[in-house]
């Protein structure tokens, strides 16, 4: 990461509440082609979430604790605050002397921008202001939120505006919290009803919806220079497995998440 920070734009996109099993099934079945073309080997990496719900997980990720590979470690981290005795800080880790990654990147002259999704990013109260408050610039509107059937399209449009407004020589760290997978998501599946509610099938349909529009986001983020992207879930959610529904619980469907990191080639690659 020490060769990437300072030379690349950076994208962190969290697909809020996305389950690993659903994401992996859709990639294998060819149902999310725009995401899958960027996944190493065309499949998601299986990882463990750093928290079981949005607030806890994002606090950890913004501190440098991204989802952990689901295999025995230790696993060197991409980002870490300087911390004596850290066993996951390695030679390639970008180490910063601030409390969080966002301010660490700001010290490296990055413009830090948040495009929020779920309620923890809506700035409508003190709690909803903590996470977006880490960024130099944050955006949230009801159209970005969980109740909007077109939330991701609206978020992408705002991200495109952010990118186009930046000076060409200014580096960008863009964070996008995608709300479309979070409940309610029944409206993403044709024929589903509010009365029947959300299900594993509507969850999958929401990911297909995101896939239809994610190419625009990737194109915007690679329009100025090469971009390093991290796309992952912050936690999963249960749809009745072992009697559990929702998240903020210690269930396999919640703790196991999809993860991918990859480069988006900039205009110089096709010049």
C-alpha cells in the first residue's frame, strides 16, 4: 500500500448487509457480471466481518481493520494506525499517525469524501454524524437511503459529481456505503410484495440491481488516474436460519462476508 497511497485514487465501497453465500452464488451463476469481471478469479474472497452491524464494523474498518481472511493468520493489513505491538502491521502496510484511516489519508493530501447510505451516515442526529464526520466532505439524502428503490443510482450520480468537481491533480479517497441490500429490499424483486417482506431472493435481487449500475461508479473512479478499489460487505444478515432474523447477532450468515480488492485502470492505460 505504500506504493499505492499517494499515486492512486482510492475507493472503499461497502455493500451494507451483503451475505457471502448470496454474493458467491450470484458470481458463480453469472448474475453479477459487472462486479464479477473485477473479482480475482471471478469469485469473492470469504472473510470474517470486524463487527456484526454497520456502526461497529465501519468504526473498525475506518481504524484499518478490514474484514479478515477466513483462514488461520496472522494476516498483514493494508492499513494500520501506528500501534506498538501490532502483529498485523507489515512492511507493505500503510501506517498512519492519526486515530483513523480517513484522517491518515487526508494528511497524505487526499480529498476524503463519504457518500452515505444507511442511517448511520445520514447526519440527522449525533449518532448518524459520527462516521460521516470523519470525512472532509460527506453526502446523504433520503434518495440514498434504505427506503429508496433507486438508492444506488442516486449515490452513483452524486459520486460522479464529486469526481468531476475535483482538480485533476488532487487525489481522492471515496467511500460509498451502499444501502440497497439492507432491509427493506423486497422492492428489488419483481412480483415481491411488502406484505411478504424481505427474503434471501430479494437480497439477491438487490445485489443484481447494484451490479447494473456499478460500472458507472468504476468508470468515474478511474476517469482521472488508476484507482485501487476495495469492495466488501460490513456484515451479513439472517433470513430465518436457525430461527434468527437480521444482524447484530453472532450467526454465520452475519459474520461471513464477501471481499475483493482490485485495480481500476485509468485513462493512461488506454492512451
